[in-house]
C-alpha cells in the first residue's frame, strides 16, 4: 500500500467532484486532513461539534478516532462512505482514514400531511423521503419490541438501501426469508423504482396487479404488519410498499375503522360498487346501445336512441373517444402546477360537459356514463389499484362491442378468474383475511 | 399466522357446479322423462346421486388427499386406462354439452346474428383461460361468483313465482313409474353427474364428507324447486314442450320497476358464471388426469388440445336436436361414469386403507 494512498485517491476523486473538499487541519495537536462533500454536510457545524466532543489534551490519530466514534475504512470504500454523507478524517500522511457521522445539510423534508391519501379524522403524519425518518415514524406508531427492522442493500444499485420491516410474531418466517432472498438476488436493472422492485420480487414485469401496496400512512402500515405482511421502505421513496398485496387493499383502509362498524361496512360497500361501476359501466353502455337494446324497457331504449339520433358514429367509437379525452384530463391534471389546475378542469369540464353534446358529437348519456365511471374509479383505495381498473375497463368495452351483454360478463368472469389466479410468494392475492 | 384452510370455497364450488346445471338443463331433462308427477324422477335422481356420492366420499375419506388419478394410476397401465379414459371422455362430453347448450341459449337471448363459431370461440377461450389458471383459482373465483351472482339468480327465480299457479302441481302421484322404462330418463342422467368433480377436489383441500352432504341438501331442494318453476307457470303439458323452460318462464315475468325489460338477463349472466366454473374445472381436471397418467404431457397443452377439441366438436353439432341425440348415444358412458367410477373409488379406498392398517 502506498504511504498516502487514501489522500491521493481522494484528491484524484475530487478533481471531477468539485463539491468534495479536502482540507488540512490540526486536531488537538495532530495534523489531519478532513474530507467531505460540502453538498451533503454542514461543514462549519460539523467542525464545531467535532471540537466539542474531543478531550482538551493532545491526542494521537487513534485516540481521535476512538473519542469521535470513528470507523476505520480502507481507501477503496472511502469515497462510497463520503457519498453517503459521512465525514472522513485522514491521518497527516494520508495513509489511514476513519469516517464519522456528520451534521447533514438541510436536504430533508419535514414530516408532513399525506399528499395522495387524504383521510378524514385519523392521524395524518405521512412518510417522507428519508429512510431513517420513515423507520422512526413506524417505531413511533407501533411501539413494540416485536417490530423487526432489517436493512438490505440491493445488489447492482449503488448503496440503495431497503428496510424490511415486519412483526416477528405475525409474519410467517418463510415469507420473510423468501422476500429477503429475492431482494438480495442480483438485479438486471438498477432498482430505483417500484417497477424494478416488482420485477426483482416476482421475476416478471407483466402482471397487471402489483404485489406491492403503496401507502404513505404509518398507521396503515402498522395495521398491515399486524396481518402478517412485510413492509419495504426504500431509501428516497415517500411511500412504504406492503407486500404481498391482497384484494382487500382495493376496498379497505385502516382509517375506516375510526368510524362505527355499520358505517365502515357501508363505506366499503360503496368502494366495491365503485369497482364494479368503473369496470363495467362503459362496457354496459356499449352493450346496451350497440348490441342488446332489446333488453331494456322499450321506453328507455327509445329515449336512449333519441339522445343518439344525431351522433354520426357507433357507440363503441363514441365512448372510446370520450374515455381517451377523460384519461388525458386526468393525466394532465396530475402534473399541472396548482395555479393552472383549475383552468384545465374548467376547460375540460366545458368541453366534456357542454360543447361536445351541443355539437352533437356524442350523446348526453355518454357524459353521464363517463362521469360515473371516472368518479367511481377514484373511490378505490390506492392510486395503483385505480390505475389497474382504469386500464382493464378497455378490454371489457371491446368485448362488449363484440358480444354485447354476454361479452361484458365474459370480461368480468375473465377478470375474476385472472385476479383469483394471482399468487405472491405462494399466497393468493384473492383472500379476505 | 398459518390458519386452517377454509372449506367454504369447496362447498361453494359444489353449489356452483350444480347451479350451472340445475337452473340450466335440469328442468328440461327431467320434464321429458314423464308426463306428470315429475317430482318422482327428480327424487330418483336425487337418490341416485346421494348413493353414488356416498360411495365416492366413503372411498375418498379413506385416502385423504388423493384424487381420481392418484387412486387409479397405481392399478397398472391397462386398468388405469380403462377407468380414466371414460372419465376423461365423460368430462369432455359434459363440457361440450354445457358449452353448446349455453351457446344456444345465448343465441336465443342476446345475439341472434352472431355466428356460432364466434360464440363458441369466446366460451372456449373463457373456459380454457379458467382451466389454465388452475383448480384452486377456479375455486377462489367461484367464491366471488357466488357472492355476485347467486343473489341475482335467486332474485330472478323468485320473481317467477309472481306468475305461479299452484294448481298445476296436480296430479301428484303417478303410480305407473313409467319414466323408469323410458330412454329419456337414462339419457338425462347427466344432471346427477356434477358430483363427479368432487373426486378431483382432494388435491386442492381437505374434504369433510358430512360437510359435503350438508351442502348437497339445499342443492337437492333447489333441484325440486327448479323443476317445478316452469310447471307452476305454464302447466306440465306446456312446460314439457319448451327447450329452455327456464328461459321461457323468466321471459314471462315483467317487473315494472326494473330498468331491464326481462329478468332473463340476470338469469343468463349468472348461469354463465357457473357454467364457466363447471366447464373450466372439467377442462382442468382433464389436464390434471392426463398429466398424472402421462407425466411427459404437461397440463397446459392437454387443456389447450381439449379446448380445441371442444371448439371443433361444438361447431360440428348442427343444432339442438342433434345435441339431444348425442345424449342418447352416450348413455352407456354416463352410466359407467356415474356408477362404476364411485364404486371403483370406494374399492380402491378400502384396499389402500387396509394396506396402510396392516403394514
């Protein structure tokens, strides 16, 4: 090993990383080099704290390391530690180095209200991007020695950490082992998103339903942990991913339990009906208008026919056009700045509600069907789940256009069969308990 | 966290497979066996089913976790083929009949202009999809179907009582028992066959014979009710003429407050769910049995081949009359499947349990 390998390596690294600062310093009579990324560390405060925690007498390099709780690392790992926001202290000759915790720069968001899952009358602290804060939030919500936290470093992605959280008494050991094993398997893609995480966990990217149920509410996570599931908290993600997901996650939230039991049942029934409406209503419209008008009462069939009198194309095209427009409105309003949001909803509302009908491009009824479908879609719990249903309704619309009512229900039966066949880690997705 | 697996899916599955037949082909099949007092053949069917079910369950209970294939394959090449081939053929025939009759019903009800191949393609794809998903998935899906469609079906059925005239029940007694001498009685015996699927259930979950029998009680009651609904509405002579007595009965109901013109709609979609469960499970059973007998044949290609066979066969059947003729031709196969298979299961069960008792 070269005498000053740590120092020269760092200096070479600093050439292309100008926020990496290496400065000479004298600590209690010992000349040292202090290195750290100024983008991640508050240098002045860190130095102040270091000096405060040292004894007043002169110290050797080893004594410095001991009194600062430093961890000696080889030259090869030094840069990685610095990138995690640690501070390095190098000996005067640059041959040895230890790292220690530093005062981090203000890069973290404070714990805040949930952004996606607004809930009524329940504790509402939500996860943030920092992993330690999130684990802390969980520990605060669920005070129990039973709560296990394991950090798993994902292979193939630079120092991305995932916290595996579960209850020892509830989670089946084989489930925890299976998930731990899959997480530590080498991944083809760097795991930066849920998509990569899903393909790591299940080996496929083509499932329509996710094995993860994402929530930003610690209270929800603790409820799921009590049901024997495992929560994955990924560094840099402000949601916890609960796995394996289940059909319950489409309809139920823990916060429902803050209401009296009958009301909770009623709320959940609304969500189940919402799922059926969101999935079936556009298809039902196409089936009733285009293929099976005779199943309706004659008065109703006639009034429907009247409303479509001037519409120049078949019901299938009509509803597909309008469904696409509403998808675009939803998609656009997701990412719009708050100041422009109302504009798009107003324009969208006018286009969809009034102008299109007055121009006789679509019938009145389509607007009603569309509104009901869109609203009912968002009664479902979880944005991912709503997205699945949003996507699947198109296949049912197509089947309805071909086979009418029979196609509609063939689609529903197929959907139920598909959902029933899903298993995560050998546990069926379709289970109520 | 490991809990005992619930038996509810299995019981609901037994209800589901029976429902698919009871409210679909049962009434017509039983009505054509005699001129009046139809409860007599119905009760005889129930007794036959109860007896065969008893044999089957008595056999299965002695060797928990074993299905038809597991029981018969150790008998050797020839014997296992002799027992399993008719069973597979019978499963295929029942799926064919159910599928083809349902296509006929849908054509009458919903899509008169759609070509038969398109209808059969949809049904076959649906059944094949279900079979690919596997037996336990079908069982789970059936729980959802039961929750969604059983209430709808019961609503549609109860609405029929609006037009019922209970005088049509008479005469109650037919002392000649002429149905026993009629070929129709034996060709209609497929209505008791759904109990055979129970023989494929042990690999999916534990069976409790008493639970299965208790599940059958409401099913048998439903059989009697289902049979009498068309009679109560139309009278025996008229009901006997109808190909789909249920459909006609439902068509006769008009509910003012309903958005839809006919309650038939609800009837047909509910039947579709249970028919799919039944046929998918039969296809899956075929795949399972063939795979166990010939381990080199993977399940999915066998299921796909069976589905293609169903499709082609279904297309070759020109119409309803031909379907009825087919019922006559396969009477022997049916008697073999309904009587011989349960007896063979009991025999195997007795032998295996005795062998285990005396090591």
